[in-house]
């Protein structure tokens, strides 16, 4: 009897043409596409588990997934084989052996996302950055972002009000300029549905001067979705990395 291996995948993908990570009947999803590729390579139907349920249109540079297989192929051979059958908008950056009980989602201790805002027209980055046509005050946005750090109830920053556990611990939230872009980076132990996109929409309202930085704290304290800003478009968001112990 062959040994069952637990293999961890490091992925990057362009989410533009996908209906998110999670497999859905009749829809093109990252999970469905990846499971089809893995099943073809290992020659057996295989389930792939992911570290997060990214929305339709959201991208990833450091997404982590895992699957079980009895294949004895080397990780180098599996990496090459998977990239040989996957479409161009999904790339396996690496495959490695994981502990038998490793789970990409439940073992994660933190995830880091970045929201990219273009401050001028761009052809190359149009699928990966939201174009703001307003001048944004970087300092005000950074002041508002700093209020997010710590453990808070983020009910005011989610589109779903019945989340079983709305408390998240934000480990870092920063706003920085990079050439013609403004980057919002948020790292937390967990995220609620649309949470980073609502944070980005709120901070852009702060940057425009339509909200004061202190309003971020008000939305946290009141747990009122109406106190926060709009949900920013999905295409500006990228999952950068996942951290494990």
C-alpha cells in the first residue's frame, strides 16, 4: 500500500476571469480549475483545500493550498506537470511536503492582503489596481488605518452581519505610496466577508476628505456598517501571503 502524502502548494493567480476561489457548479473557479489539474497529473480524482475564499476578481501572489495523494512523483516533477496543464492565469510557484495533519486554512495564523490604488491612468495595471480619480491624502489615510490595529469587532466592516465570530485581530495596517500607486496593506489572524474591501473603501473616503480618520474608530465602536465607507472593487485586492507557525 502506497504512503499517502500531504502536499502543500504555493500559488499565484489572476482572479479577473474567475468567480472566486471556491468551487461552484457551472462557474469557473480557482479551486475547480486546480482540482481538475491535480486530478489529471496524479491520475485520480483529488480534492484541493485552500487557505481562504477569495472573492470573484481578487488576485493572489502567495496563496496556499494542499491535497492528499499516493503519487510518488517528486515535488519538482509535480510542479512542472501542474504548470503544464494549468491555464495561464494560475501558476504553481512551488510544491512541498507538509505534515500529515497540515491544513492550509485552519493552520494559518495570519493572512496579508494588499489593496492597490492607481492615482493616474494605467493600461498595464488596470486589472490589478483600482483607478481613483480623486486626490487622496496619504497621511489622513494612514491615520485612519492605524485605528484598525488590535482586536476589534469588525461587524461595521463586513457585508454579512450574521458572521458567527466578528472579532478579528489586525496585526498591521499601513498605507504607503509607491510611484503612481497607493498601497493599503492589512494583516490579520482572520478576515470577515469583504472586510479588506470595506477597509479600502473607507480609507479612500478618508483620503478624499469625505470622512475624517476618526470615523474608522466610530465604525468599529458602533459596529454600524453605515458608519464605514463603500466596498471597494474586487480587482484592486491581492492576497500577498499566509503565515503559519
